[in-house]
């Protein structure tokens, strides 16, 4: 088969962009580095346009080690959309850190790692993409040199990320040792209808543990609150969305693509993790007074909801994960861009300091309200449609899990509305209006409109995810 370099278009654009920004950050004067933000946005939009343009292109490279199908392209579009929104909406915050070259180049390399993860067809490519993303996030989390919390978050993240990577690598080694192949779909053909050894099952458990860290499920969530709070807010936003989407891409590829023949060995374990994440994430979010920590625990609960799609172990489950991952981008980005804008003015992430935000910045208050209500699954917002697809996929076989998810969604309304109450009821200490720049306003409006439209009219996105999910099973 001839080598078709066009299948690597997105990755080539991202690699070239990351290197170009890194070099420009080193050679251009400090007073002109503000221009790196717009350049990064333009480059990311070019990569996004390339991914959309090649939607119908399918193929593989390196004897199946790199897969290009609509499933992989969908997750690339999801991660690139998140990267465009967080870069365009948080340029002012990054300019204040005085590390534009490092931030933008490393962010692009993290997206490159996510793109490689989405197309991974074997264990080696999977691990390379995962580590590229992880190392980039380690740097980004600790990038704010003037913040002790950022340094602390970076140390915690590097230690726990190393442990999770070790568990993942050991699990992959055991699966390879028991199956004799590193190709994901070759493993599937070997285990269909056959019995597996205890070592193979132990390898699967280690894979769940290693990837559970990346998506911050209970009990592998201990890093999330501290890292979310300590990291620069744009990094927290992208970590909450991009890394989660890419990690779910390889989680589905591994377990639904490689281990579906032995689903009975891992489905119950994943169901328990999903239940624990929904319960503990929502309950621990209630007493939080810092909005970034509250959103961290909320993201743990969201990971539990998305895991429900993997529990289904069907094409409908894959569709549910993809659908929810995409709409989660807009709700989360809307919330974190608001947090960034408020911090820029009040220099605090405490919920109490959001008092009177509806008077000081009506748009910020409205977007944050809609974003959080969408996360809670309130109709007719996008989060409701996403949870409907997920729970519908499991209600026949795992009714208890769907019921638990519904109960936890209702509980989550409490802590989300508590923030809304502070914004709309309490009087502000400072009545000075909070003004937002044009790019922040654009991101907020886009996030708000997308969250509303995807809830009211989910049909087009549902058709896209149906098509992409069907290509997942063609290998």
C-alpha cells in the first residue's frame, strides 16, 4: 500500500505550527509577543478546517498503526474546537503571564498528542500520543512561575501522571504478552469467543486504572481539585475538555475495539467506577467555596456520566460518548472563560466574589448560568440531550446506573444554582462593571448559542455521531 501523506495533514499542520511558535517566541522582541495568540488561533483554525475537509477520507498508515476514520476525525475536531475557543478567549490572561511563546507552542503540541491518540491503532502509537499530551500539560500546569499554587499543582500532576503512565504501560505490556500483538484490532480477533488468562484480565484492570487517571474518575481523581485550582485557568479549561475527550477516544478504541470480545471481564468494573464518580463527584462539589474546585468535582461527575456509554458496550454507547464529549466542550469552555474574565477583574476564584455579577457583567452571568445548567442536564439545553443519549443506551441492562445518574443530576442542580444565587441575589461589593474584550465576547456568545441549539435541535450532531460511530466497527 502506498504511503499517503495526506492522511497526516492535521498532524503536520500542528507540528509545524508548534515549532514555528516556539522559534518565534525565542527570537522576536518581548513587546511583540502578543501577536503569537492570533497566529496560534489562525493555525488551529487551519488544522480544524483541514480535519473538517477530510471528514470522508479514510485509510491507515504504518501497517495499521495510524488509523484515519470518521471516528478519529470527530475527536480531532472536538479537541481542535476546544483549543480554538480556549486560545481565542483567554489571550489577555496569557499575556499577563509573560510566557506567550512557551504557552502557545506547548498548547499546540498537546493538541498534536490528542490527535495522535485519536488515530492510534496500536499500543505504541497510543502511548506516544498520550505521553506527548501529558508532558505538555505538566509544563502548562506549572507555567505560572509567580504562583506557588501553580508550582504545587505541577509537582502533584507530574508525580501522579507518572504513576498512571506506569500502570498503563504495564497493562499494555501484559496484554501484549498474553495476546502476542500490539495492534488493537488484532487483539480483538484473538480474544473473540476465547477464554483469557488471569494476567490478561489484570492487564485490563491496569489499563482502566491508567486511563481512569486521565479522565479523572473515582478513585483516580485525587489530582483534579488541586491541579484545577492551581493551574492557570485557560490550562484548567483545556485540561477539563481536551484531555478528557482524547482519553475517551483511546478508552473506546481499546475496550470497544480491542476487548469487546471479553466485555464480561470489564463492563461491571467500569459500571462501578461510573457510579462512584457520579456520586462522589457531585457530593464533594457541594461544600466547595472555590469555583475552580467546584468545577473540578463537577468534571469528575461528568466523567462518570460519559463512562456510561462505555458500559453499554454497543454502537449506541459509542455514539453517546461522542455526542456528550462534543457538547461538553461548549458548556465547559463557556464556564471557564467566564471564570477567567472574572479573575482578571477581581483576582479571586471564590464563589462569594461572584456576588452581583449579573449587575456588573450580565453576559458573563448568563453564560455561566446556561453552562452550569447544561452540565446539570436541565432541558432544553445540550447537557439534557447528551445524558438522554447516554442513559438510553444502558437503561435496558443497567437500569440502576441510569437511575443513579438521574438522581445525581438532580443533586448537581443544587451546587450549580448556589452559584447562580450568588450572582443574581447578592449585592456586589464593587459596582464597577466588568468589561470583556471582543474576542472574549465572541467565545462566550458562541459557547452559549451552541449549548442552546444543540439542546433544542440535536439532530445534525446526532447524525454526525451516528456516521462516525459506525466507522468505528469497520476495522
